[in-house]
C-alpha cells in the first residue's frame, strides 16, 4: 500500500526485531492515517528537496515491539507519528537543519550525531516544532534542548 509517492506501508512497519521474535506489527487504520500524514508532510518534502532516497530505519512500532526494543513508553512511533531515518548521501546535520527551517513537525531529534539518525514526528493536531539532540552520557541517553552538535 502506498502512503505517498515514495513511501509504502510495508517500509514504515518493517522491523527486524518483530520478524526475529514473532511480533505482529500490523497497524490499525488510525495508525495508517498517521503514517500517511508523516510521509506527506515530512518525509516526502525531505526526499524532494534532497532528491535522494530517505532510508527509514524505524517507523511504526506496536506497543509490544516498542517494549521489545526498549522504546519510550510515550513514543510517537506507537501512534504511527514518528520515523527514524537517514537521507542517502547527506549528512544528518544538513538534513536536520533543512527540516528545522522549512517544515512543520512535532519533534525533530538529532540522534547521536553523524553516526546516528534523525527522528521526526508529525501530529496533525499538534505541531510543537520542538528540536532536541540525543546524546549518550554515562551509558544513558539524554535529550538536550535544541541542536547541540
């Protein structure tokens, strides 16, 4: 099922962890609608601007999958409102800054620098345009306000 021109439902629910441990990561119709909005309002504009594939490493996570990977209890991934991704051939910081200055979103997180990924969320009813930076300190993940690169 196509969610937008370049993104399918299959890629937005794909999970190696779910496949490995036998978790059914099938989304509800409401989650599918949220994924579609995320693709249309965030991922497609990113792909169009950079004219390069957007590689989604994590999209929708059912609650059981979110627990299995140690995700936050309030993760927007569980609502189909968030994706973790990289843009082929682009630095994460350049993509992050472009989204920050050009799109509306709920949260935008620069996760673990150039060796990490970008987390972007979109909620049709709430666009906080909140920027954060995720870093590892003392074996724990901390979220710093803004871009701390």
